[in-house]
C-alpha cells in the first residue's frame, strides 16, 4: 500500500511522533492507522495517542433531568459563533426537553414533534433561518433511582461543551455532582472492568505485552519471560484498568480513595453514567480565525 503524505500527517497529529517514525509505522502496518498508533506506542514513540485531543466540532451538549430519567443531546454547528447564538441555544434547550419525554434514539427524537413539527423539520427551518448547517448527532439516555447532571464550560443553563449524567442508587447528599465533575475531568471509558469493551482490553494487553518484551530484550539484565507474563504485564493492565474505569479511578476530590469508595462512604452506589463532549470523533477542517469571521459575516 502506498503511504501518502496525508497519512503521515494524520498519524503525526494523532501521536506527536516524528515524520520518519510515523512513516515507518505506517509502512510496518500496511497503512492501518490504528495499528500504526499501537506500533508507535510499543516503540515508545507516541507522545499522545488520543485522537480526541485533536478533534474539534462546534455546537453544544444539552442536558435535562426529571424523575429518574436524564438525557444528553449533541447539536452540532459549523462555528462557535452560532453555538453562542440565542436561537441555537433555545433550540438545544427545546430538543433536550423533547428528548426527556419519550425519545430513546436520535432517529426517534428526529421524528418527535416540537411545536407541531417533527424535530427534523424544526432543525431544517433553523438551518435556513440561521444560515449555517446543523446536525442532531447524538442522544444519550440514563435512568436510575437518582439522576444527577453536570455541564462543563456552560454556555447557558443546562448546556455547554461537556455534559455528564450520573445514575445513583440511594439518596444523593451532594456526592452526585462531585462524581459528575470527576467524570467530566477524568473521562472514564466505562463504569467497571465488566462493562469495558473486551476489544479495548485485548488491544491494550497486546501493546503492553509487546512493549514489555522489547524493553526486556534491550535490557542489560533481562528478566525471565515468566516474570514478564506473570508480574509485569498484569501490573501494567491493573494500572490501565484503574485509569479507564470510573469505579477504580482515583477520586479527583480526594486522590487517596477511589470513586467507588467515595460513593460508598456517601451511602450511594453508582449504577451508570454518560459523558458527552462536543465534537468527539468529528474531524474539523482547519480554518483560521479570520476565515471563520469572514465566513460568518457572509452568512449574515
């Protein structure tokens, strides 16, 4: 497979690796971007293998909670100017409230009526009125005894750049918001190891195994392979699970205890959560500030 300059550029931006290292990683993996990231991690050449760090799409996350049910929607816009627009924010609020009633998917929500029209038609009208493309991209629904919500970088009440929902069993005494704020900051992948995608665990195990073996081979005092397999790799996987599962993460409000312990001490149990950030997984084309202003003025 031909390795293009664009592929090298994409991998460099995703990992912070040097140009030649990125090219070699793509060559070694036949142009597979995900495998190339893992190859760089194995070699210790990836400075930041988090694609989300370079993803940027504008818009807002809207959250709404009522009687044991919470929803978080993502409504995207082309520019942050529109996300700050009062009409756009009203749309986010109205769609969030509609979603809170019955919707359980974007498809259902799009056909649910808002002011006498399907949400999809209301959105089409707003696009024509505001003059910028918009997309109702995601809907997360969470149910439980108690639902707590938190919005980070709030643009207005109930909406911002990151929306978090937390489901608790037991009476919330204020710990719910603290846990929601922790989730916004720590971005866990799953509630517990049991809920973590097995493919994610296996991928990490493969990377850590290969990395440990290569480090051992280069060491002046290599360890027996049994030590690698029975001690080092399990230790690294334990650390990984502590970092990516909510219940095992160190609580940001008190790093001496885990989130699970903090909840237990407060007399509640965390049964679920949702964290939704604007633009996750969307590649925004690069555009300088002046061009963005000009584009907005042209549509005025």
